[in-house]
C-alpha cells in the first residue's frame, strides 16, 4: 500500500512495544505492575470533587457547542489569574491559548517556530522531541545529560549546539526523570540564550525556548520550580510555555491544557490548533474556569494529592536504596517533582536463568517484566543510548501497597542473574 514518506519514516514508540509485551503476558494470566504510563488510576487519584461537580453542571447547562478557537474567555482570564498567583507571571487573556491537553500546544509551537531543516536542541532523556522533529523534518540536536546533574542539561552542555538553532526545548520538572532545574542552572541557560540572540542580526530568527512546565505544581520538599521569564524578564518575547490541568489535578482525560507566551506567536498557534480541531471540550473549559477561582479547593486538593504522590515515590526510592545497600547494582535519584522516579538497574552483561545475556536496557526491562512482573521504561525510549541503564518508573497508577509488593520481586529477579 502506498502511503506518505512521513508515515513510512515515523519511528515507533518503545512504550507501545512494552505495552504489547504486557498485554501478551496478561492474556496468559500474569499480573504485571505497569509503571510505564504517565497517567493516573482514577480510582487511586481522582480529579478534585469540586471540578467533577462543575463539569457535570456544565453539561447539564448544555455547554456543548464549539468553544472559541483560543478557548473560553472566562477560562483564559482564570488561567491568567492562576499564573499570577502561582508564579508571579503576568500574561493577559490574549497571550493564552487553550487546547485539548498539552500535546497540541507542543506540536503547535514546533509548527509555528521551526522550518524544515532547522535545528531543534533538546536534552536526552526527554519526552517526544525526537518525534516532533521527525514530523517537521527538523534537525534534532540531542544533548546527552548526566546522572550527576540529575539528567538536567546545563548551559555548558547546550553551548556547543545553540548557534543557529531555531528552538531550545526544555521541561521542568522533567518527564521522564522527575528531576528539576536548580535556579542557578536555569539562570545560566537563560543567559546563554540571551547571549546567542544578541549575536544574531535583526533579519535572523531568534532562538526561542519551549518551556514545558506541565508538572510545575507537583514539587516536593524544598525543591522549587523556576521558569525562564521570572528569572530573566528580557526573555519574555522568546519563551512559549506549555502548561495545563492534566497532571496537577490528575485530569489527563479532562483535556484542558493551556499555553502562553508572546501574543503574535500565540495567534499563529491559535490558527494551527484550530486547523487541527484540537480544542478542549467546552463543558470542561467552563468548569475549569470556575474551579481555578476556587483557591481553597485548589489548594486543599494539591496539598493532599502531592502528599500521596510523594509517599508513593519515596516508597519505591527507599526500596531501591535498600537494594543498593545490599550490594545490588541499582540506584535511584531523590524524588523532586512530577510522578516519576529515576532508577538505575545496571545489569548489562549478566545472564538470565534461561541463558540469555542481557545486552541492553531494553533486555533488562523485558527480563523484569517476565521475571518480576514489573514494567518500567528505559531511557532509550526518551532518546538515550541503549547502553544507558536508567529507567523511568511512573507511579500515578499504583498504590503504596502495590509498590511495596514490587520490591521483593525485583530483588529476587536480580538475584537470579549471573
């Protein structure tokens, strides 16, 4: 069958391959702890009660026609107030775009700012930047990061690559690692972008920043979220933010995302999202507009939600540190934000009881799926090399009891390797 070159050349998702393996084992009666999907089990982490009530009321009021192309005005004004109260960021309703989650926003930023063949710089590991570059036939410049810096890029990592680039794509807290920029590291990156843009002539396109902060409300302990515009206000014309309700309110299926940035760019993105038809449903927009104004309900939900997510993350973290202390070749990075824990399982070259030599992180992962009934995502799914034996564990769909039950199975499976 003849199809487009684009369709033929798209890379498949490694997460989908893992899901296929899990489904095959489930057909055989296996119970797999699936820590692969960046989503929530709504029975464990439901959306806020108040938000649910408001959504129901919006449907009862027949708010079911097309929404405005850039989003319901009341919601954009609520988002504006939310950004001001939470981050001290001042963006008016005309600088805010609503869409069906954050994915259309990210794609719209790429389409609005990047031409075929232009450079897009992003760290490895990171989520889906490589696929968006494929879609646009952009030049993906993948910058490896180090566990010593919690897999967050530094200005020194990025400096050799920003010359002539169209877009620098950053995320904090980071999917897949759950780690975050320090204030100093992000300031240095901001200064690098300012320096690069000063070197370009007025006829040249500036270097823009895509800043994905969809997990910004989910930070733990003393870890604080920072953003480029608050740190360097002179970057305001060059930063486009991706944000929304999906993660901070466990509302992935509600599909209300918001992007914000310079009005001219937002206007182009509005047209792109409109042509895609990637609007957020109007009832959910009407409900979210009212919910964001409920400061007490928002604050109460986030407090409890964050405590529960943090407890899950710390349970797995301490379990892996205990395994490390027992002499297993594993490690973990302290939970900082989001719903992810970064795990090292360094067993390349080891042989399974069936005689298979584990050569890559993917081999290790499939071994754990079969022998420990637990599925992770290797960083190779996020742009890292196959020999990088670090993994993402997503804990939005597991109870603490389920996480505690995973650990002995992992220990037993690793103990069987020689």
